[in-house]
């Protein structure tokens, strides 16, 4: 059976299930990307052309000193941003900002990737009310999907033009220009295939990501995850930065055609085998109810406690008091 046939069979089955459950798809943005006339009128056009050529690395020398204010920009606005250009493709995302964002710097940033069939408009509310979190206020970015087969560009994870990796790169650079990014506190979270995007970024940009938290995510580079492993091309998990990852997943009920509950078990072992501590939390619910068991504030608390360079989790000595009972420390091997 060919990879192409497997991909289309999976996509059709997932789509039918979402329709039956009343799910909605947010994957139409890319269809108008090539000829979006509004981009020509938007302030983002001129600056984003520069971003397309520069990459995040080009801005690394600008704002290392926290005493030096970021240069500022006119490309980003609080709320919905609809015309951010990435390699000639229009991307959209929600930007949620903490109080007094222009009065201090640098800032932690949290990328928040939605699940298949969901939208950024719906999913950004998961953390938009937490941006003034105690001890770690942060900037939140919730991207809209890129209209690919499973909403996201998660099949060819090795492409230098992977849409989600490129969006991550250019948004980090642009956020640094606008507000100043704390390079020690760049975080990634996501649900389901959005968790898969988070894990894909770990494979590709794990040296600069402080820590990762997913609800029913999946590593396409883990051989035990036969699908997507059999149909996806991802880099191996060989990053030198041994970040800690929080894995929230269910059991046998965490199943949306694909066995996301089993992916969680597989990936905790996969992380440990590759030198990463993991915090594993297991919920008893169906696939799309994991956040009822463990609130998103626990994810932000995890990020606060795991900046870049933390490779042995401080939770080795016990979970925070507000964590559910079914959370355990899984040490690296």
C-alpha cells in the first residue's frame, strides 16, 4: 500500500469523523495565499519581504542586551494578524500580549498550535487569559493552520521550506524586533496534530526551544509510531539541548482513528532514550477532552519552571501541588 494512499485514507476518515462530531476546519487560508491583494496594502508587506530573506538568525545581534530597547515595528498588532508573509504565502495568527508589553523586555514567548479541524480563533483562548501569569508574563502566538493535508505541514519535516518551521523562524525574528524576545524562554505547546507540530519543531529547532508541552501530540520520528512514521519524513531527535517535555495524553479512549494515547506512551520512552526528561500525565477521557483533566495554566507553570538549559526537571523531587494525581517524572536514560 503506497504512502500517498495511506495519507488520503487517513485524511478522509478524520474529516468524516470531524463532520459527524460537528467539527469545523480552519484550513482555507492557504488557498488564497498566492494572490492575496491585501498584502500589497499592508504595512507587513515591506517588512515581511525583509523577514523572508533574513531568517531569525539575522536579528540575533540586535537585542542581546536587556538594557537596550527593541527597535520596534509596525508589522504586528494585538489580536488577529492576517497578512504575515512567509516565503510568498500569507499566514495568519493571534497575538496575545501581556500588560505593559512596550515598557519592559525581553519577553518569554509561547507558541500554541491547534488540533486538526480547529481554528486559531478558538484555540488562542486556551492561553490568552494567562499572558499575565504570575512570575512569568509572556507573549502568546496561536498560528492558523497552513491548509495542508492534516491542516499542518507535518509530513515532510526535513524540507528547508517546511511551512511551520519557517513561520516559527520568522515570527521569532519579528517578535524580537517588536518587543524583544528572551532567548532563554521560547516555548512550544499544542494539541493533537498541533502537538505534532510542536514535536516537529523540537526535531528541527530543539537547540533554541526551552521546553515543550503537548496534549496528545506525536513524534513522527519515533519508529514505534508506525503511522505517521511510515508516511512521514522527519529528522531524528538528535538535538544537543536535552529539553524537558510535558506529555499529557489519554489511554485507550484517546483515539481519533490514530492511537494518540499509545503515542504518548511511545514518545515518553522515545524522549527518555534520547536523553530527555519527561513529565507524563495520563487522563481518562476521550481525545479532545485532555485539557479538562489538566488545565492550560499547568502548562504555563511547567514552562516557567523549565527555561532553556534545564535538562533535569525540578519536578524530579515531586509534582507541583496543582498537578493532577496521574502525573509522574520520567527520567532520561
